């Protein structure tokens, strides 16, 4: 193999790795790669939008949120919120918003990420960040109110991310093959490896 051809192959491999790294950093609620093609040494990728996300609209065909009061006492109550995954894909790293004038004094199995005016944004606790297809998770809280309770309503999943991507992507042409594999995942991290095979 002459030096010019070797450099050309190395250049293709570098471009491929850069493209794969960029794709791995893209927000999962926006898009994911569905295919790669290499034509005359030029890499192209095609994308498809996640059909379950459109301007943070609550899509009822992917999840359902239920609220229940479990106990009450003077100007206080314990509430339970259940998120049910009714899609055929896992929900990854969930975050839920809702509206309530009540003050959350304590929360368990979740965290308050932000509280602005009457809107709460609740984030998973890490250990319960993913909701398997057909399953559900719950979290609870203690809330107080002054005159009349304004229990949570207007639920909305924030940055809904469904696990509809493959764990492996492969780019091939006549001279080389590049493969990227996700080997393990936890919370907001993953271990991956890139394999370059020169033919």
C-alpha cells in the first residue's frame, strides 16, 4: 500500500471518528443517526426525528402521569406521582414538570431541579432514571398550602428521550471499516469503543 493511499485511509478514519463523537454528544430528544453512507470518500449521514418529541408537547401515546393524595392533615398532604411508560421503548433519564401553588417541603425518590413561580421541574434520583417499556416509577412528596390545596396538574415530560437508538454503529467502504460500540451505560455516562479495521 503506497503512502498516498495509506494517508487517504487514515484521513477517512479520522473523519469517521469525529462524526461518531459529534453524534454521541447530540441531545437525544432532538435526533439520532439512522444510517451512514460513504460515497467517493465523502461521509454522509441521514437522520430521523424522534416521533415522540415535538416542542415538549405531552404525547399521550408514550407516557401517562397519575397523581394521588395518600394522606392529609392540617394544611398538608402527602402526594404520590406515578409515571407510566406506555410506549414500546425505554424512557431515558426522565424529568417531569407540573404546576402547583403548593409548597413542597420534602420529596423522596426524586429531586426538585427547579421551582419558578408555580412551576416545579422534578428530576429522577439517578437510580430510577430510566423507565422500561410497559413499566412505571413513582415518587412522593409532602406539600403545604395556605387556604386551599392546588394539587399538581399540567404534567409534562421535559426533554423526553426514548431509547430508540442502536448500541452499535458501523461505517464501511472498500478500504476500511469503523465500528463504534457502547459497552456499558449508567446515569448520564457510557463506556464506548471505536474499532478501525483496514482491509
